[in-house]
C-alpha cells in the first residue's frame, strides 16, 4: 500500500467519509427494515423498499453522471451528502408506509448521483499512480464496515429502536458534507480540459465506441448479478446444508463477516498488480471465484466454509477495485461521471432484479444447483475473456 496516501489529508477526509457513511448506512438498513415490518407486519414490503431504492439509478444514472461532469465535483459531493442527511432525518419522522416509500425513492435518486461523483472525485484527490492503492484502500474500508457495521446496527436498533439510528445516520452525512468543504482538488491528468458541455448522445457514443469500457461493463454486470443472487440464497443454503434453521442466522452472519474480512484484505492487494493487464486480471479473478463458489457448494464442514467465504470476499474486493481503477484510468477526466453513471444505471437495478430472480428460482431449483450454475457462468466468462485477444486495459497516456 502506498504510504503517501496516509499523508494526503484530502484523501483521508474522503476515506473517513466513506467509513462514517458506511456505518450510518448499516444503521439505516437495519432500522428501516425494522420500522417497515413494525408498520406493515410483512416482509414483502421490505423487498419493495430495495426495489424503490434501486429504480432511480436506472432512470437517472446517466443524467446524474452528466451533471457531475458539467459541474464542480466537490459542490455536487457536498450537496448530495447534505440531501442524504435531510432524507435520513425524514425517515425518522415518517409515520406512514407511503411516506417511507417516497423518502426511500428520494434516497435512491441521491444514490444515483453518489456513485458517479465518488468515482470522478477520487482522481482529483490522488495521483494517477496512486489510483490502484486508493481504490484498494477504499474497498478495504468498505470491508471493515461489513464486519462491524451490521453488528453495531443490530445492537443499536435492539437497544434504542428504529428512530435514533436514522438521526445518527443523518448527522453522519452532515459531517461528511461539512468536511468536504476542506477538500482541495487538483487535476492529475495532463489531458484534463474544462467541463464538457456536450449532450447525452456524445456520452453514449463514447461508451459504445470504447471496447475497454464495454467489456468492463459486461464483467461488472455479470458479477453484480451473481453476487446479488448469492447473498439471500446463502441463508437458505446454510439452513439446508450447514447446520439447519436453528443456526441459520448466526452462521450466515459469521459468513458475511468473513466476507467482510476478506474484502478488507483483498483491497490491499491491488497495488501489487497496478501495472498488469487489468482485463486479464479480471478474467482470472472470475475463474478463481468460480472455483471457490464450487468449493462452497460442495463443502459441508462449516469451519472450511468460513475460509472459503473469506476467500470469495478477497476476490470480490480485488475485482471491485480493479473495475473502478480501470474506469478511472481509461476514461477522460471530464467524462468519468457519465461513464460511471451509465454503468451503475444498469448494474444497480440488475442487482435488485437478481434478488427477485433468486427468490423465484429457489421455488423450482435446489439452491445447491443455483450456486453451481453461478459458478459455471463465472468460469465460462472468465475463460472467454482470457482467451479473447485484441483489447487490453491499460492506463491512458
């Protein structure tokens, strides 16, 4: 890991914001599910919340990225965090299901801006040679959040109910918004030009004509679909093959914590591969992940399953860091927001759709076979991109 990153106060403000907002988001996730269930008594409405939060990315993702590219990234970052602070406070005050759904939709709209502005902001905080390390450290912080966030959130909601967590989350976003005023941005790419005033057509044509971005998009789409499909099915798999319903919640929580530990570790590896062909690395990572998914599916010894799930977390973090770094390196600075917005506008709704598909498939197909099909899809895709030649993911000169 590049130690100079720790001496960059502006990057550390950004990273601290990622950590604090991550903890706050975990509080809101648990508190929102608890509040909706207390109001409706139905778990179906909780699924509807995930849909409402993901849909805005589909409709506003590219538009959000376009606005991010046209305006100050710092200003957009401050405003989005301020808006999220307001929406979290509204969740605390809402006392009707329809009002909750409306606020969740607004949060989804803000999230549609958050991904492209966060991706576009990072290259203005660190040097190009530090992007891989910075993204790796960012994903490691997200992994740490996975380990401790849900545990803290569960205890918090259990002791203080679902109102106070929303208030805490609101203050976390407010803290980030205020801290962002002190960020100092510097253009790190020699090809940087003033903000592009072009139209959406220009953005779409750029994505269409860039084989690098197209392949990144396809790989990201597949991994998002498979990972989202596996998360809810893990509960069922543990119940059927790794101890039964009595230990399902505890053991699934342990597995997700292991994945978080793997993410925290995996993000630190990216620096060692920063100069390698990233498309080939992504392809190899898909193949390795498929092997671990196969092992997870066939194993019945829970301690070994913990190690396997942790390894899957390492690979997931490595792939996530690679994808974000590759987008930042292969896209002109003035178009990063639009490219990131386009990718998230498709990938995020696909993740939510995957949750629904998984819930339906398990009614007709044994959960073990679903995992095996996912592993096979990853393996075939990884081999395909490994054997295919002609395009490499290299940094723009």
